[in-house]
């Protein structure tokens, strides 16, 4: 656990006060490290005796067959390739905190979303929602405004994101040419949208 995770955990606990459910948004461009931070922050909260669960936005990717039908497969990961209505419904249910909520998880190795793969128990106090477009100021994503009790935007330099994204695709076995095409033709474009059109966050991190 890093000192940053520890400091953020303490900040969240202080902000939550006596609230029974506290929902945190962790937003940022592709490759920013959102899922890593969400997992580490959940662990930090648990070490303080708190209950915490992660809700990944990636579980709401449209299936490749649907994207192919819509002509959107090359742009997978862009705002229009998610089931936003389904995601909004789940976030609202989690925010209400009055029942157990089953949420999907994205298996990147198979490029598919697995339904009901993670449980957010009614007793879970902190829910860390992580994804690119949580703070996007454009409809339909802008409907998320007001659903989060605290927001974190992770926005490293573009050069750092590019290197991480290239390595991600190479690690999945793609050639350098294909990795470059995916990084420059889709990921970095989505990242620019996040940087330029996200609402202000309570905490912005640039590393």
C-alpha cells in the first residue's frame, strides 16, 4: 500500500462520516491505471476495517457481435460502445444501497463481459466505480452527475499513456503495427475526449 493510497483512504473515510454507502468515481483515459488504483484503494480501506468493493465500467462493453453489426468494432472502448443505460441502472442501484447488486466484469483476455460476476453486498460501505467516462460532460454519460460522493481523475502525461497502451497490446500478442494502430487510432482519441470533456474532480492525479 503506497502513501497515496493511505492518504486517499483516510480522506474517503473522513468524507464518508456516518454514511452507510459512499460511492467513489475513479475516472481517466485508457492506460491511466484506474483499475489498479481502485483495487489498491479498496485494499487500503479494508485495512482500516472498512468494507469496499470495486465496480468496473468495462463490464458494460457491448458484445463484439453487436459492435460489428453497428460498425463500431474498430472503436471498441469509445463512449458509444457501452451499454450506458444498463450501467446507469446499476450505479443507481448501488447508490441506493438498499439491496445486494450483481455486477458484470470484463474479461480482457477473451474480450467479453461476464454477467453477474461480482457482488456488491448491501452491507458494503465503499463502492469504487472505475472507468473512462464517469465524469464525461456529454449525454448520456452526463446523467451520472450526482451519483458519486467523491471523484478522482487520473490523468498522466500523454507520452506515459501511449507507452503503457502500446505495451498492453503487445502483451496480448499483437504485432507492433497492430498495437500502434489500436493505440493511436482508438485509445489515445478516447483519452483526449476524457481529458478535454470531463467535469472537475474532487481529486486530480497526474502520475
